[in-house]
């Protein structure tokens, strides 16, 4: 959940730099970007398996790109909307992923697993009692955001389908 929030901050900062506005519509309405949480979770699980460093570096390229592709495909399939589109970029796949951003994710994932995660673990140990209170609140906030988002987005998709027929 922390990485999903940090992903929202990172993406907002990138948009502020490149587009001049912090807020860009994402799938969820609140301050979470699930792809940024799911990819590190998979990478940390792989790291816990004791995989070699070269294999982990390779997975740091493959996993975030695979998560981004699967997320883009799933969102487009379910909600008939593409939240990002790399189709105008070189070396892209169906507009869901491209080489340029896959290389960005590779670097970010490597830094995340080997630099940021050890800091987060130390911070967690210092505030573990507080985390026991914060985790249910954060989980409730994410669940409410997900339910609200799915309800409003499905309603708008049904409206489009009715209007198109």
C-alpha cells in the first residue's frame, strides 16, 4: 500500500514536471496506483526466494513491465478505456508498454528493492505499534476507493454501452 501511494506521488510529480499539473486521472479516484504496489510486492517475493542478483536485475525489468501490460489490458477490457497510451512511442506493445518506460521501471524497481525497501523495513520496525493501527485504516481507505471507483466507472461504461446501441 505504501508503494501504491508513493507511485501516486511519483506519477503526480512526473505529470507536474511534464504537463504542468500534478493530478492526472488514474483508475482509482484516491491517492493509490496499484501497479506501483503490486510490482514491488512480486519483486520482494522473488528476492525472498534467494534468487541471484543477475536474475533479480532481469526480473526488475520484466515484472513491472508485465504488471503494466496486464493492468492496461485488463482495464481496457473491463472498462473500455485506456488510461495510458504509448502507441506513439517506439518499441511499444499495443500502447500498454514501451521500451522507454520499461527502462524507467527497471531502474525504479531496482532502487526500490535494494535501496528503498531496507529503509522502509527499518522505519517499519521503529513504528510497528503505530502500523498496527494505520494498516486497517489504510486498507479500509483503499477498499472504499476501489468500491467507489468500480461502481462509478461501471455505471459510466453501462451508460456508454446503452447510448451506443
